[in-house]
């Protein structure tokens, strides 16, 4: 029952206490970092830029660089045009990026700065590029901001060379996922022998190795030239409806590149869908190593099913992560009792609800624009065996004594996760391991408590 409490009463709320999201500019900044030699630019106050950089740095454990228009009281009253023009000039002179990706904040959006006009009036050196995306924090979520910035890459850069035959190549828009997940998606595509351009691509940017030399712009990221050439590809795969579909649709409209929307390949079925789409569209042969990996996942599901079969789980986080996660836990035989995301969209409720009902489950709650406070109240009414989501669920887990498997963004209290994929068949094995071990540790602890009471 969508948006319903167990007794059937629909819940309507005017505000949020602890929303399952953060603001648009964080997503835009992360997307911009996936362009080679790009410096993200926050058009607003220094505090906004500092918070967004800090949040990304804490999650990825890698330095996140960005510049800011540094609004003060004057800019707040008279507009930020002068600040942005000066910033663009100084950034190109001092930091020498190939491209600046400007995103707005609440303040500049409220003022109503006309960014396209300001950029046209700015001093942009020959061969350099400035793009922008409008990312008001009071709308959408960080996923919306990511989507808007990726769409801006297409709008400003992608082009179709009418004299060039379409290249036997796929564009992959990976969605808001970790660098390790992008790396795994690229590995799967390469193993099928399909040429690709992934954009944005934060591999070797936010998971770069420590070397003896500091490099402000690491080797990774999609080059401006590659993004321009996406208009000549045969196909685009948009992974994750909320974060990638807008850019895929823009590329189809602007350059005529067909777009196939898919889920982020988390779980068995979503990974199968990615591989089979590439196989069909490019006449690719599925290599033995991928067949072996899939077989290992199926074997592991059989070996460990009694760890999680029939267990109730609450899942929260970004919609493009939560949707395939729900699909996978259903494959595992678990029961998604509560499913929420902070990103707006009734499509989320309809899609997740349809999957759960198809599995024959009737007693559940699915909520877009969700609130962790509400989730906690639901769990108090009827508890679950496991939580799956980001760091902020730890307070519920601690209070209600429920195991938490940390998945998604942000994860601020654990390490190494940006280097460990949850996508592909290897990601399936990691998810099974984390879920199984969390439930087993809880069971073992409960058994020890019972034994202790018997001894007393």
C-alpha cells in the first residue's frame, strides 16, 4: 500500500525533520569532477562551497577541489554577475583548468542571476570552456543536481558530425555512484568488446593513488573532446532514471543518439539487463569470465539463503540505488517492509510498489520525499531485521538495536567503500556478504546473550 501506514491511513506531512537527501549543488559538483581537468565552481557564498567540498571529501576520503564566487552582502543585494566574471578570469589565470562547470546555490537562484548572459560576457581564454547548471537547493535533491549538470555537459558540449558515420560505440551515463562502481561498469563493457565513452567518470579522480607528486587535475575524468564526440555514438545507456535520463534524452534530441534507460546494475537482474542490452545492440559475445561470475552469485545465493530468507528490511537512500536494491533483496527472498527516498517523484513509489506487489508482498510502505524521522516511527510500530542505507540510519540502528548495512551516499563513518563496487556480479557478492554477515553477527550475539542468561 503506497504511502500507507499498516492500518491503511494515508500520511500527509507539510515538512521534513530528517530528509533522506542533501542539496542539489553537491550532486552538480560531483558530476563536474568527472570531467578531465575541470574545476567545479559554486556560484554563491563561500560557506556553501566549503560544505559541499567537505561532504564529498568525507565520503570519498580524497581531496575535492572547487572554486566559489564568494558572495558577500553586496552581491546578495546587487547580484553576483561581477563576482562570477572576476572568478572565471582568475580561475583560468591561476588554476588553468580546461573547463569550469558553474552551478548555482540558493542565494544566486533567489537573486535570479542570468548565468548564460554572465558567462557570455566573461573573459574565457581561447580553447577553454565554461558550462553551467541551475541547481537551487530548495528543489529536488543532490541527485537532481547531478542530473542537471550531466544534462548541461550535453547541452554545451555534445555535437553531431553529419559527415561522420556513427561509431560502433556506446555512451554510458553511470548515475550518482562511486568511482569503483563506474570502474566495474567499464570493466563489464570492455569484457564484452564494446567501445564506450562514460560521462561523467570519476575513476582516477576520487580514487586516485597516492604518489610523490601532487597533481591538481588527476589523470581520470572524461575529456571535453570525448563528451563532444558522444553525439557520434550509436547508442546511449542511461543508468538510473533520476540521475541519467535527462542527459540521455537531451543527447537524443540534440544529436539523434538513441537512448536506452536502464537501472543502475546493482543486483543480479539489473546486471543481466545491462549485459544483455550490450549483447543485443552490439552483437557482442558474453565472455566466459562474466558467465563464471554470474554462476558464483547464483551459487552463493543458494548457499546462504537461510541467512536472510524471509527477513524484513528497511531500505532508504537515493532512488537510483534503492530501486535496484529492492529488486535484489526480493531476489534474495527478503521482505522490503519500508522503502523511502528523499528525491521527489511519484514514479519511485509506483515502480517500487509494483516490484514488491509482484513478489506477493502486501504489507509495506513506500515513500518518495521521505523522512528518516518517519521511518523511525514506523520501525517503532513494527520493527525490521535489517536496515540498508547511508550513515544517517545509524541513529535508528543504535536506538532500536537493528543491524545496519551501509550502502549509498553519504557514508561518513566507514572507510574503503568508495573503492569497493556494489555494481555488477562482483557487487552482488559484496552485498550478499555484507547482508549475511550483519544478520549472522546479530544472531550470534543473541545466542550468546541467551546462553549467558541460562548460566545465570
